[in-house]
C-alpha cells in the first residue's frame, strides 16, 4: 500500500512546470510580480515574472500572462475579436466605442489593430502549433503574436550559415 502511494503521487512542481517562452528551457525561477490592469474591469492583476537560468537563452526574464490577456496591446483576446466582428459588420468608430464601453480614441486604435490582426489570426490558426483554439495553448499563442506584431522586442540571433573556420 505504501509503495502505490509513493508511485502515484507526483509533485505540484512537475505538474506546473514553467518553460521560457524564448528558449523553451525549464530552468526557470520566479522573479517577483508586476501589476497590470484588467482590460474590462478596474481591477488590478498581478502577473508573475520569471528568470531563465539557461546560459544559451538570449533573454533573461519573461512573464506568463493569464489567459485572454494579450501582450503589449493591453486589451483582451475577446475584446479584439469582438472589435474585429464589429468592424466587419460596418459599425463606425463611435458605435464601436459605445458597444465596447471605451473612448473613441481607444476604439479607433482597436479598429486599426483589428484590421491587421484578423488576417494574421485567420492565416496562423491553420498552420500554428496552437491551432484554431488559442486559449488552450495561451503561452504559444502570445509568443507567436508578439513575434509577429512586435518583432523589435525579440533578440535576433546572428545566422550560423556563413561561419567559416
């Protein structure tokens, strides 16, 4: 009986292993949190930061955003999809702002962003590892999203193709 208990129990650390989104290393440690406003409420969410301890990683720190929070954009995935649907129905900027409960300036920026995001999303969900359902693979989706829309935030490694010895 004691043997089966030991064999069947696994640690919580193994179940929730965090991998670096830049190098996929599991050599990570927690490194504090930072505040982020919830996109729909006036509540504050604490986002966990991590340090990557892999010597080969080009980045040293990263965070894993909670599901539905998009990196950099400061809007939720649902808000962006809703805005994209409103754009396709022909709603103008003021109607979109009223429907989403935001200012016209935010609605204008969202509409411009959605016009870039939706073609990318339609194309990528057929070929990307996260498939047609991003929330089930949120870290992979947010990595692909930020690499496509914010490439300046990613370190470009030098090519190894033309190295002569």
